[in-house]
C-alpha cells in the first residue's frame, strides 16, 4: 500500500492557487480539464517532491474544481487538517499573514501554527527539526477563529 494524495474541493482556482502556491510554497505539478465531467484536477507538490511525484513516488495535494457547482463546501468532523513541514515557521507565517491569511493558531512555541485555505481547509505548519525560540509578535498572539 502507498499513500497517493489528498483531495480537497475548491470554489475559486485562482484564490486557491494563490494560497497553496504563492503563499504556502507548493508547486503545480499537473492540471487537467475534464469537459465531459465539467471539472478540473490540479495536483500540487512540495518543491522537493516534484521529481519524485513525476516518477510516481511522492504524494500530492489534489485540488478539484467543479465548473458548474454552486455547492458550499464545509468540513466534516472526519477530516482534521493537512500538515506541512517548513524550514522557518516564523518566516512562513509572516509571508502568509502579509498575503492576507489569518494565522488561526500562531507559532507561540516556535514549532506549530494553523491557518485555513480560502475554502476553509485547516493547514498545520510544523517547524522542521527542533522548535525555534519563542519570538514576538508570535509568542503573545492569541488564537483566532477555528483551526
């Protein structure tokens, strides 16, 4: 058995790609439109996984966009969050915040933070290696909303 991907439905491709690629740092690996089914599939990977994904050896995040849907997607309790390891938790959170993303659970401990995608998908960010020393403004920042 091998883990392949996680699929999330999105309502706005451009807003989703801005969040996942420009702010989170993932790369678009493949995109395919399916006119007969009226949907688009976009697979995103971490930059260091791009070559492995192309060879079928790394998992991806699949964004599914249904062309004619007016459905509002809401998270179920059976889905928790996606998790990504980052080189610099503070720098990553700052880039997200500068891009208009709310830091729902700030990295007060220098180790973990939570944000949400434009479609409400909870995303956990974990510091690679050891936790960084607590730093302001993160150390005294409170939680916002749900994460």
